[in-house]
């Protein structure tokens, strides 16, 4: 299949090297770990590739409640009681659906899955098939791939990934993008054209990543949410930023509500997330004056 990679590049801001590597690995029949903090374009890149290739994605979010039966599928209880274990009564889970339809199974927070669930993947990747009791053997389509995203900095509620499973994946590390690329991401996602405001919002998120009181800073999502909330506040008040200029008091409130849940302050710190956000905000504001 001839691939016009430029079409995929156009759907994502930057990330040309990562897109090329991920696409090459998938085309080579490899399954992939995407490792990096939240908001580093992992889902955006995968969706762009899947849309172009026409595969589609089955999305799963990892957590302790994702049992093997939820992942694989189950027989409809009511139909099974009346008609027995007829294959027509089987409701496929995301794994079986992706295997049968040749889709990408995209698993976010992979390292939050329980061990008994991740063990299923070892079988699927080793034998290219899965035996589902009372349903039969499900063969993997040639286009089926597993793409697993995980945050290596997270240490709460996670499980260790077995060496046997790691050995069956290729892996790529994803980090935050450059300032200019994040500005373009915010511009595209918000539709906002005020460069001064967008740059200020991006700078706040970027500063949280290197603040000494913060263990994990905000992704570009914090900048996007900040702009969206601020813009909607002005709309509600009937104010036009092109006329009144930037209202830094309202912008600060928008920054706090947008960012406070996205940063992770060290347990030893005496500061609250909103305290750090205000500190960063005022420091950046002084530099502008």
C-alpha cells in the first residue's frame, strides 16, 4: 500500500519523526508502547494514522475494573438463559472486536490494568488467536494491532508490566512539544487568534513542568482549557477582548480552574496547586510589564 505520509503530518502539529516511526512500526506488524506524560499527542497521532489507514480504533481505558470478560466479551445473560450458549448471543468486547475487524486496540493507562487482564495479551500476541469458552477460536485479522499508552511518571494504582509482555512490544518515548508547536496546538484547538493571550497561556503550562514544588506539570490541555474558559467568561459578560484588552484578573481565575487538577504538587510541599499557579501567573505577568 502506497502511503502519503504528508496527509498524516498535516493532521498533527509537529511530531513528524514520531508519526513516521509509529506508522513504520505498525506497518511492520509491530505492537507499540507509547510512553509519556498526559497531553503529549499520543491519541492525536494514533487517530490521525487510523483515520488515514481506514482501520479505526477500539479505545479502552485501563483500570482495576477492566476484567478479562469485559475485555474479551460475554454472552447476553437473558438470551443465554432462554436459548443457551449460542454464538449469536455473544457480545464481543473491545479486544475481540478489534481482532475480528482488523482495528487498532488502543489502551490508555495500560499499566493500570490488573495482571490477569494483561496476561490475555501475551496469548493473543504469541498465538495470533484467542480461545473464547463456548464461543470458539477468534483469529487475529492481519491489520490488528495493540497500541498501549502509559505514563512512566505515574506511581499510584499501577501494576508492573511483565517482561514477557514487554518483549512483544516495540516502544517509543513521547515528551512535550516545543513552545511554538504548543502555541499552534492551542490556536487550532481553541480557534483563538490573539497571539499574546495564547503565548501567555502556553507559558503558564510550560512553567508548571519545571517548578520546584511540582512533581508533574500540566500538558498543553491546561492552556487550551484556560483559553476556552476565559473566552466563555468574556462572552457571558458581553465583553470583546479586541476592545477591552486582556483582563488579567479573570484570566487568573480561568488559569486556576483549568490547571489545578492537572498539576501534581509534591507531597512534601506546603503549597496547594492554586498557590503555585498564582505564583507562576504573577511572575509571568511581571515579565510582561
